[in-house]
C-alpha cells in the first residue's frame, strides 16, 4: 500500500476509533476494530472507492456491529459484569464534543443504556447524534431504508432518554468532586446522602475488593454512603492492597465529574459521578486493571493540577 493510502487512513483513524468506541463501549475493542478496518482498506481495490471516508465509516460500523452480535461478546455482557471502559477528558477516542448530544453520547450512562438497544438501533443513534449523519447516509451504511433508519433512531432516543443528565463544565465538575471527596472523607454518611438524589444508585466492578467477577450494586443513597464511608477510611491493609498511599484527583471522565485514585502515575481506580438536577444520581466505580489501561496512558501524558488528597 502506498504512502498516500496509508496517510488517508491515518487521517481518519481518530474519528473511526471514536465511532467504534461509542458503538462498543470498549477502547480495546475499538482499537481492534479500527485495525481490522485498516486490513480491509489495505486489501481493497481503492481505485473504485469514490469517497474513502464514507467507505471506511461503513466498514468500521459493520465490523463493530458484527462484534456486538458475536456469541463471545453477548456472553460477556449477559452475565452482568460489564461496565463501559472509562476515558479521560482529552482522549481523542472520545471524538466530537461540540454539542450536548455529542457529549451525552459518550457518557457512561448512555453507553450503558445502549446495551439495551439492538445493534442497528445503536448504530443509528451514534451515527446521527454523535456524527450528524443523515438518514439517507445511515440507510446506506446499514443497508436499510431511510424510514428504517428513522424508526431505529426513534426507538433508541426513547430508550436512552432516561440516561440524560446535566451538561457539566470543568469548573463545575471540580466543585462537585471536591464536595464528594470531602463528604466521603468526613466519615459522616449524612453529608454524603445530602449530595445524592433520593433515588441514587451505585455500581462497582468490585475489583478493588477482589470481586471483579461481578458487579456490586448499591440501591439506595444510604447504602452508597455507607460503602463510600468504609471505602474512604484509610487502613494499613488497604494501603498494602494498593501498594502504597494513593493520591486523589478531580478529573473529567466521559464528560462527567470523576475522582481518580493514582499511585506512581498508575491509575488504581476511578469513580464517575452522574449528575441530575444538581445532585449525584449514579456513582460508578471501576477498578479492574484491564479497564484502566488506556486511561492510565492518558493520565501519564497530560498535565495535571494539585490533587485533592496528596496521600490517602
């Protein structure tokens, strides 16, 4: 393959990776999908490809949908151990973030809700909301009619509406995380409960407790506050498990306020906060190492401010 053909693909790589990530909820799977698309591009008779960007978008979309339909992926996600892979603000895989719809489409709330959609509904939603493709273009990509594309989008929007939260800027995100960390560190559950909505829920992958085989759910504000109070209380055993005394940072992850625990430039865990009407509606904790590889890489490369807690 000549240099020009490679350069043309590379010019689209970040956009294609962002598309695949939104469809799959996994950075690792998105990277694999884009690499598969590169092999297709390499083998294609490119003289007959009139619009490379459109051709590559169709290839990546359909490769991602094939992956979603695979028995392996369905099995992994059916047993209730799956959370979307978190990405740090500034990661190019997050893709376009100019509109509210684009930012919403990459939140962990929406990525989780998209698990309820059919692959075609998922693709129609992502292509239209995040990348502004028309129904005619979506129909061509998915091999369906324009009315079919409209129906898929309508159903997807209806099912995802519940996941829409407050659009947060960086300054607001830091204030929210500061209040959250201060309340969690105080040891007083009532301070934490006051930050949560009445119907708040918590979800953890359990990796920090050695329970990464299943999700742990906290169904009430009181249960969330109790778990966080226990989790934020330092102890020699916890420090041995972490390998030292982590620092706690306020960051933005998947367009939401988040708390990052780090040690020696390694991310140990992330807590992502979903905000609705000025309060925390969902607390998601992710500590499984294989879900934090890319986030750790981004953390090492970016400039960072002072931690909220220097040494926990």
